[in-house]
C-alpha cells in the first residue's frame, strides 16, 4: 500500500484537489471536534493529541486481524477496537488528507502499543501480515485447490499440497476405514483459513481436517446413521450434489433424485463424476466423455462411486442428510444453471425440448 506519486517536476495540484484538502483540514481542526462535543477553541489541541499520542501506551504489542475485503474504514474500526487508536473518524480523515487511505492486505498483524496515529498510518504502508487468509471454495477438488495455491503465490506449493492430500497419513476418527491408497478428497473442508505467512501444506490440510471434524457433529452422525450411510458415503454423495447443484434451492432436490435412483439401482448419471474421472474442469460433457472407462463414471456404474469427487460444504452435507421427499428421477440444468425436475422419462424429454437441450 503506497501513496500516489507526486506530479512530475513538482507541478502544482489541481485547484479542485487543493480545495478538497483545505476542506478536510477545516473539518479536522474545527468541525470534527465540535461534532463530537469538544469546543472548537481546543480543537487543534485535541487533534494534535490524537495524532501524536499513543492511545494506550505500553511495552507490549497488539494483535489485530484485517478480514478479506475490508475497506479502510473497517480497518480504522478494527484499530479502534484493538485499542490502538482513540478515534477512528480522525484516523480516517487524516489518512485521506495524507492520501494514504488505501486498502490494507488481509491478514493478522502486530503493532506496538507505543505507536501514535501518524506512526500507525506509516507502518500500515509497509506492514506485512504475520498470517494471511487462504480461501478454498466449496466444490473444489484437491487438484483445483493445489492450482489455486500456486495462483496465490504464497509459501504453500500446490505440488506439496497435492502430494500430501493424496498420500499423507492423518489420524482422525472420520477417516477410519478409508480404503488403502485413498486420498483426502471430500474431507478437506472448504472455508477461509488464517494461516502463517510461511505456512507449509501440512498446516493448511490440518486446519481443513480439523474444521471437517468440528462440522461432523453428533447430530450429523446420527442423521447419517438413520440413513445407514457411513461418513464417507455421505461425503461422496454430497460431493456429487455440490458439483451438480449451482443454487441453494437445488441441493436437496438433486440429493432426492440421487436417493430415488439408488433405491431402484438406477445409475446416477452425474456429469460431474465423468469430469472427475477425466481429471478435467469444464462446463459440460459430451456423449463420448460419458463413455470414459472409470469406476467414477456413474453413467457406466450404478451406485455411488468409490469416493468423493470434490470437497463439499456444510450446506450440501446437510442437504444430503435431510433432503425433501420427492418422486423425481430426472433433472436437467438450463443454460442459466437452474435445475428442472421430472418424475417420468416423458416429462424429462419435454423439459429437454422446452429448454432447447435436444
């Protein structure tokens, strides 16, 4: 976060910019103190104190977190809540006057209690967070997450993450009974994580597994038990629903279709499983794609695939554990991604014609 460069050759600022700065100075010195109940005659002294005196001086440091997407106003509020500044409005207006009200990188910071407003503002220009946020979206595969980590360009390398997710050994109750050689696909919970700036792959994976463990509550275990499903079967079905349902309203309905198909031993015929079998991430599949030889291809094999095809979020897990009761056997997605459902094949064909898919 750096201030804007000066005009070449020391050229004077535009008149509008000068008036804006003058107005801010007037607000800072006279109007703001009056607004907060301080007589204008002592306004300058008040502002001088705010800018040059630490809010809560001491020998220690204060930790504060800037969430992803925070505005500078929110950063100022965070500093106020952390006790590092007394007045967030003064801080924001002074930063704007100095042209330093830029966004601050999301993450966890530490600042000394002995810094005043001016020093804090200066420190924020070059401050590097000790911890940073990493977001893993719902429905990402471990390969997709690894690619995202490389795009972020942090300390966690995609190849390390992928290798550990595919071959690492982790001791969690919900991983008991995992087939030999199975990856952690499905259990690397999608969320936003605060990790050390120099974190390694194992730290992120551990956070994801810990979060899955907190999510897999006693109530959810009981719901799975009532359906006679193991945690791996729940996550496998949820991973397919996650990839097949773009909107919240469709999660439970798609799950109901799959349950109805499983009950009559009808193949799930989910395109997302074909894409996983091919190892690609694309919008749709062709008839040729649906012939790919893989146990994950639910066009060729009835029942659930051998394991999850992505990492589902809690909304989808809950939709799989408590879907609505329907008679739907078929569904399709229209060009906007909304799903439409049918009980009979004739109804399904009508939907295909209605949405121009046949």
